[in-house]
C-alpha cells in the first residue's frame, strides 16, 4: 500500500504547488472566479485560530515544488491529514506557480524567523510543505485539477473544471 501511495504522489503532486478543498468549495471557487484568502467574507475552508494563513489573510497552498521528494515524504504525517480531511472527495487545484511568483511566500523564506508578531504558540513551526499567497488566486492560475476519491481509493486528473 505504501508503494501505491508514494506512486500516487510521485505521479500527481510532486513538483507542484497546489490548493486543496472540498468538492463543494471547489464549485464555489469556480463560481466566484478565485480562491479567496482566509479571513475574508468569501467562502473558504475554515481554519484553526492559530493558522498562519488565517492570521495573515493569505491563501494557504502546498509547495511540493521546492522541497525534495525525500524531505516531503519524511514529514508526510504533517500534510497527509490535511489533504485527506475532505472525505470522501478532495479536490486538488494545481497552480501555475510562474503566474503567482509576485505574491507567493514560500516557507523557506520564513524559516528561523518569527513570522507572526504578537502570536505565541508553543512549538509553532513553519511547515516544510506549506506556502502562502498574499491575496486571491484567480482561477486562471489553476493549471489542472486532481480529484481524490478516498472511499474508492481513486485519483483522476482533470485538465479543466467540468460543470
């Protein structure tokens, strides 16, 4: 089973930056035309009160493009539950990173710095595979979609949003 999981991530997610959401939220994203930052009035997936993205008003994304495959797999316990929380279906919005560079904040830029003045949480650290986008991400930055069906243990890559 572990080999199947690793093959899935190798085939679909490694080398990518992406945002994960539920099927319902994905539909809403395409209706309004963008992925809204945390903390705004648009429909977004609720986050914990100590979420960096929520505190800063950013869109939280996964960065599987910058870290090595080995380092991503080493911290799988920190990101897999977040991807799998949208049961039975998680929608993965693959992002065109070049179109977002101006507003992209990679975790490597914050490592070793106190990123949230006035915020104290014991053992807080910047996750290896998390990055943030300052402002909304237009759907034009979405280069593809992956539908993860946890119940059927299936994944399918979708080139464009199917209505």
